[in-house]
C-alpha cells in the first residue's frame, strides 16, 4: 500500500510502499478515504510522543475517515462496510492515517459517520473540531461573550470561529491580513492583523472594559501573557500551545491549557453542534496523498491556513 512515512524521527517524510496491515484482536482494518492534516502530525514525526512505544516506518497522520475493510477477533462495535471517522492515534504510535489502509483498536476515538456528512468533511473534524469545541466549553463562551481568537485562520480556528459565532458570541479574529475575507465568511465580527505590533492595543481601544474570553492558538509565553491583558477581571484565557505561565497571568484572570483528551462522546458532540447550527465544515483544500510531504513542510514553515484534507 502507499503511505507517507519516516524511518526515523526528524527525517523528511516521503511516499513509500509498505505492506498492508492486518487487523489483530479488537482491531479494525480501515480503507482510508480521506485524512485530515494537523500541525500535530509533523510534531509526531519529530518525536513529540517519543516516550510512547513507536512503530517504524512511522506512518504520519491521526485523523481520518474511511470504510471498515475487516475486523479482528473480538470486535463488537463495528462490522465490514461501516463508514467511520475519528482520531486514530494509539500505541504503538506510527500506524497513521496518511495511508491507503491502517489498523485501529475499536475502543479509541472512532465512530460511525453520520448520514449527510461526506468523508472529506468527516476527516476534517476530529482533532481540530474537538479542540475548538473543548476550548469554547472551557472558556464558557455563550451568547453574550466577546471572544478573541489568536491564529484564527488555522485548522482549529476554522472550527472555533463559526462555532463561537453560532453560539451568539462576538468573535474577534486575529490572523494574517490575507485571511480577513475568509474569517468574515466563517463568522468573525472584527478582524486584527496578528503581525501588527499594536493589535492588542487596537482591541483594547475597541473594548476598553475588557473582553470575556481569549483563545490563543499560536503565541509563545510572552505573547499569550500580553493577550491576557485584554481580559476583564473574571475573564478566561486558553492556549493550545502550552504558553500559560502563572507568573505572567494578570490578577483576576484564569488561564488554562487545552490538552485534548479525544473521545467518541466529544467527537459526536462537536459533530452534532455543527449540524444543529447548519455549519458547513470548512475545508480549505484537498490534495492527493503524494502531495502530503509538501503540505507538511508548509505547515512547519507556517505557510498553510485553514484545513487541508488528503483524499485517497
């Protein structure tokens, strides 16, 4: 089978021909139809999870949609022919989704694809969608909230912006200038240029009493601490890149790290909310499997935006 993989950490990923895996006890063999790309995928190839057992060649990718091709002994939840989606990450790390086939234990975060959801849309949801949903819940974003999203044009932002807007929040999208039109379409009410040194002051000028919530998807510790000053006392800030520093958190403000704990329940909750608000899953582009190494390099260099899905 074709797969995008590495034979050692920090190696440049490439398209390989690998043996098709076989489903073991409690596992599904899945024919992948679409795989969602995330910046996390590149980090896995660099060894961010090196404390866990790995399997080399290490196939990239954690998100996917596909069809159950075969089941191993003891499988109860699924049968061949089921359309499924979810986050396929499990131990040993390396049986990824940038491949024509993969195996996954039936008890990880995979579920049947709801009727009306395409495989491409389903593959885009898991990691980014669950992270965005979890963040909005942790930040208590509701109909009277004002929320700033830093890095709003990325994969997580592509879910957080429309979900927050659909909840009735006023969304401030902080991103590169070129993403403005797209963010307006997704539901952002205000825009700020993330490259401008004065964007924090600009938001403060528009909201002198402070804002309710901050979701920061990209800043380092200093940048996150600066953005937290936009919050009024009692406000909540969240980072997905582990930038929270208690020593730099303003008094009266709560700062948390979003460390996603994927589950079938969470996956189904975010998918149901998207459907309830009639929100289309925003996919920026689709690419064939052979272009995945190039797309990973673009992610590392910060040249990608929105959600990219590999179509097999």
